[in-house]
């Protein structure tokens, strides 16, 4: 249990863990920084937090993938700094990723989803020198 300072609302206090995870996974573990290209698979609280962190770190291109039911979260991802969002149920994610990056792929990829397909897409669309991590 942690003490929450006076004046910090429960809503703001609830953002601490996902934002801290976004910093650790994106910056410390993933090395995201200026001019990075980032693929975030899953627009849940972890993916949205990583979107904010990567944008603030200077990533030049951020793509967030999700499913049709994630439509509202995909809009939030755009508001938070995602340059592109891909509904994987409506588009071939790997083809769209390669199109958006002009075939250059990614320097860092993260997935907060448990399915095998996101990891496969992540590994197929990253550069050989890139890092792919599962949140």
C-alpha cells in the first residue's frame, strides 16, 4: 500500500502503475527515443500508456493495433499520439504495417495481448536489430 498525497484524485492515482509500466517497458527495456518507430499491439491501459510515453520520448512513428471492439480505444490512441491505428479484423496488419513504414518496419514493438498472432506479427514486422517485447 502506498500513501497518496492530498490533492491527488483516485483517478490520477490509478494512472501511476500503467504509466510507470509504459516508462519501464518503452524507455528502459525497449530503448525508445528520438526518431524511433513503434508498434503497440493492444489499446488497453498498458498500450495507451506506452503510446503517451513513446510520443513524449520523441518517437517519430507510432502505430497501435486492435480489434473492432477496440474502436473507442483506438480513437483515444490517436488523441494520445498514435500516428496510425489498425483494426486487425478489417485489415491485414502486417501488410498495413509494412505500407505505413515503407517496408522499413520497426525499431521497437510491444504487445499486451495474450494471443500468439500479435507476437508473430511483431516479429515479422520488426527490423533484425529491433526489440520485440511482451508486456
